[in-house]
């Protein structure tokens, strides 16, 4: 029934561009799962502002944050059916489509800093990955940075052995599943919108996410300890329904491309500072303890998670690993 409803909605929306050319604005529904006051949330609102400005109102962007339109498990199906035109999911969400190569970006300790990530995604790696989506009726427009992951629980997580037996929420990446298993924890896939309650009720013991998401989703209220580990990176891919995008008038698409480029620059520029500010805000609440790894602790985490790289070959394939290794000058084994 849900697929039928999505298809009906899609059929109605197909008419939007044609009608919009004559008298009413072309509507772009932009759905995402985080709050408006996160880097991604602010990026979506910036795109709305610029898209409507650059097209002189010929396009109207409707932004739906916090899973108000679709939960993250439903988003991509809705995009493919045309019920929503634009999304910004975490790159791990493409594996169920058969595009597992994106999970190479989830490898632990892969990007040394935000600039390294930005260079890789603007280069060969980012372009190659987007090409993998084309056969799925999806066009990739941009990569948005949301910084590095931290981990949390109701006990300090300093040594790899501290994870033993804990249930950790993950977004769905099999690479994340692997490195959490390597430190003795039990990963569980769960929708982002369900995480707070799961942490509150003990369905899961902990999670990983960026500082800005810990703050805006109030995860710090239900986690006594957060380790500022920065062990892995969280990035989003801004994607559109290919049929919708290619069906737009060329001049409108050019203006939207410019709006997306400018919104991407804005989003990626603020991501680091937003996360730094979030850490300060979390500390001020006094509701959770922030822990930082020493060099020795970090080395122990890296050694414990290193087998993920060898394991990943069977999951994401050698080709993408070779591209990433060359781009980032890292060893995969």
C-alpha cells in the first residue's frame, strides 16, 4: 500500500515542472532526517534561499527536516518513485540499492581532517561514486560535510575493551558494523529518528555521531559519557530524482546547479565550526562528561579497528579501495 501511495504522489508531481513553466513555481521537496540547526539542516535552508533567488521565484523549495516527510529507511525509495525530488542521506544509505562502494568512506581513521575529506570528494573518488548511482535513477549533485564521529555510552569509552558487550546504534553501514564488532560491541541498525528513545530506554547502550547531531537531537541528555574520538567521518550525498532533474528547463537547471554549488560551499565551510560550538554547548549543560583520547589511546583504537580495511575488500570491492588509497595516500592492508 505504501508503494502505491508513493507512486500516486509521484504521478501527481510529474506535472509540476510543466505547469510551473507556465504559471506556478516548480516545486522541489527536499527531505532530510536531521534538525534545521545542524550543518545539513542549514545547508538545505541555504539551498532553498539561493534556488528561489537565482530562479526569480520560478522554483519553490520545500524543506522537510527531522524525518517529517519520510524516515531515513523510506527516503530513497520515495526519491526513486518521484514522491520527493531531493534528499541528503548519509552515504551508507546506498548499500541497499546494491551500491556498496560508498561504504569505503566509512572506514575508520580514513580522513585525517576536513580538508582531506573535501579534496577527495571533489576529486576522482567523489565523481566515480556518483556515477554508480546513475543506473538507479539517481543523480548526485554534491557532498556535504558533517564532520567526524564521536561515541557515547553510560560509561567512559577510552580503551577498545571498554566497548565489550555494549549495544551500539549504527545507521546501516556494514563497515561501521565491522569496526564496532572488532572492539567487542554489538551493532544494531536503527533509524535516526528512533535513537533518542532507544538510548533513553536502554534498547541500545550507545551510538556514534557528530557533535552537532549530539546537541540538536539531545543525545547528551541520555548518555553520561561522550568520547571525542573522531574515529570516522560522516558525510552526506545530496541527490535528486534523475527523471525530474533532466526534465527541468536547461536554464532552470543551470541556476539550480549554481545554487547547489554555493550552498555546498556554505555548508562545508560551517561544518567544522558548528561541531566545535556544539561541543562547547554540550559541555555547558553539565549533563554528560566529555573524554579525549591520548595518543596511546588513539593508537590502540586504530590497531583494534585496522582489520576492517582488509575485510572491506570483500564488501566494497578492490577498485574503490584502490581509488581511495591513491587519493588519500593511505594503506588498505
